């Protein structure tokens, strides 16, 4: 069927949302049961993180966010076939978006090394499975965002006007381990996205996370390039760099987006910590809801206060 997000946006607009979380991970399929080894690993993770929200599949994620009057951008990450047995597929996430259009905004993931074949996959996911954006992780997928190998995929995203969400900055994966688990931080410098924004002005770009140690670079790119946004996921707001808070309150108040990196943070934890920052009350409705709604074309009432 032709790409048309109108029905999904109508459902989101009618849901009485208080927030849109633009950054949640889905690690588990609804279709495949955990092996004994996978179940043991999940128990270890829950104990380590003191969390009872790890291990949700996309259906449980939908129920979790629906209960909170929130919508969640949900995705997995394409690792070129090196996929955990329990991981969901792009198609499964797209189906959940169709089943729970008031709670799930489905994103896909196509590894840039797939090149022209990846572009065909991206087009099919958009057209046939309602995928509304794509997640890229330069450090774990080991590519520079401005590498021309990714351009065929970007061309498809630009054609449909769907966002590309890029991990930026330091990486929690491998942190503190010998050699960082083989993860190279250099790929996630947000300056490479400046090139992408120039070459693909019709493709919205979301730079994920406070971009330590390149926060000023990220702010410069987002300020300079009209289609570039910043999501605030992966960090407790208590530890946001001062310059990020300053720009969120002023020049970028319409371009910063609520995101948790769920299940790393729950929405409750993230929003409680936001109250401990200098982020102005007048800009919080935009951060939590209205900025993302505009990005996705969801017609919601305009925020009141400082605009």
C-alpha cells in the first residue's frame, strides 16, 4: 500500500498524549521464546540494573506506554545477520505500529553496508510495513555517517521525508571493559552528520543523546541545519551539560526531544530528574510532546507559554 501516515497520526492525535518518547529499544520478539541461556542472561541483567522493565517485547512496550498516555518510537538495530535469537524483526515492529497506532511509532534499522540492497529493504519497510523512520548506530555498525555507502538508503528516507535517528557521542555498550568491547567512539562524532544534513536536506535527522564529548559540535549542527534535532535520551537530565540546557531553553527549544533510551531509563525516572534541572517549565511541553508531534506531522494543540 502507498506510504501514508495519516491514519497513524490521527490515532496519535486522538490518544490524549502527554509525551512522545523518541528513543526506546525493543530487544525481544513476541514470536520466539527465550532459550534457557537467554533467560539466565535476562535474570542477570534485571538484577544488575535493579529493573523489572528489561526484556519487554513490543506488545508489552505498547501496553506500558499506553498506560502512561505516551507514545514510543520503537526499534531494534540491524547487525548484518549477527542477531540475537530473541531479537524482533523490523516487520514485527511495523506490525505492532499498525496494531497499536496510538502507542507505537515504528522505526526500522537497515545496516548501511547493505547499500543499494538496503535501500530496497528500507523502501519495502516504509511502503508495506508502515515504518516511519530508521535507527543508525555508527559505533556498533562501524560506519561513518557521511560514508557514501549509506547514501542509497538516505535517498529513500529523503524521498519519503522520514527521520534518520543516529547514535552520537560516547557509548554505553562496552563501557568500562577492556578495549571498550571493541567499540570505536570516533564513528559517533556528530560533525559527520553535518555533511549528511547538507547532502540530504529533505531527510530529518535526530542526533541521539547528549553528545559527550562533542556536545558543542552537536549544538552547532542542530542550530545551523534546519532539519536536525537532538533527542535527550540515555542520560539522566540531572547530568545534562550546562550548554545543552541553555540551548534547550533558547535557540533549540523547538528542536530538542524527550527520549529515555528505555529500558535504560523509565519515563518516570527521566521526567522526575528533569524537574531537578534548569530547563524552563515553559519549554517542557515542547520537549515532551509538541516538538516530536511537529516532526511526525501529528496535529496537536500548540503549546502555551514561551514559544
